[in-house]
C-alpha cells in the first residue's frame, strides 16, 4: 500500500523512492502509463500525472508490481578526521563513506568540524533529527577533549558553570566536565553553538588540539566501529 511516513506524497516522488529510480525516470514511466493507482475501494484512478497526490491507503503499481516506500533509515558513522560534514563538497565528505544505494534521502544530524572525529548520525527521518538537534530539547553531547595546556581546577569549574564566548554575550549552559588527565577531559554540553567546545576552551585560556564526540543523547559510538565505518542504529538507539 502507499503508506508514507509523512502522509500524502507526489506520485513521481513515490515511484522514484519505491523503485530506486530518478525523478526523471519516474515521470517518464507515469507519462507512459506504466504506473497505476487504485484506491482502498479498488477503483483505478485516471488522469495520473507526476504531481498527482498519493494518499495513504492507495495502492501504486509499476508494470503491475505493487510499490512500497522504504522505511526510514537511521545510521551511525564513526567520522574520521579530514572529512567535511556535507552531502556535496570539493573536499572528501562523510557521505562518500556510505554506499551509493544507501545515500538517498539521508541528512546529517549535527555536524562535526573537518578535524573532529567520532559519532555522527545520519537519517532520512527529519522529525527524529529535529528532536535531537533542536535547541529546545537540550540534547546532551559528550566529547573527549585534548587540550594544548594542562587543565586546572579553576578552568574546569568555569566550564561547568558556563562561560561567555567571544562575540556571544549569553553564557553557555552549565556543562559536565571531568578531567581524565592533565590535558584530557570529558565535556558534556547541551547546546550546539558554532565551534562551541573549541570556543569554550579558548574562553578559559586553553586550546583544543583534538576533539572526539563519544555520544549524542543516549546514543554512544559503538566501541567496535572503526573510523570510517558505519552501521544501522538499533531499535533501542532510535528510541
């Protein structure tokens, strides 16, 4: 059946995504009469065009074969350094690490800097991505931070209490900061300001030399997932 997670869909969109075709190919098939649509009562629809709306409960067929939209996809990627978080760029991108047949409709959930490594989430589910990244939801993100200079207790206290960033008068929200060594800490923030972790360390008089994201909300980077590799999220991780 033509159930779509977002309700009614354009016919060319539905055919393209269900059959793994381009929109141009889908439109040509619709014009050529290869696509049929019947309602829940079994009555065929006439006058089909590319922009015809397919409602949930209607049945779409291509050359007699029933089409169904694929379900939403949720992926975890271990981002290596040197790749940009973009779907297209002149530089190597994270999407290049995903097989071509898996890329359709994917969006990046919470970008990382080119030199930052660690957990990156990708999905076709826009509402799920919004819940994770919307500032209103204050989703926690945990980073392993390596600093240029040794950290002292005063710097850790300032990070926990919130700091004022350069060119941003509003202090950061309180964070969790736990020293692992003189120059390494776990920092958990619940915001997503531009280059926030690096700017927070600069604000307390230090500098980030390596940054690795370990977790987003309850989703943790799988310890057995090597850099550059990906896997689907489990049902528990999707939540």
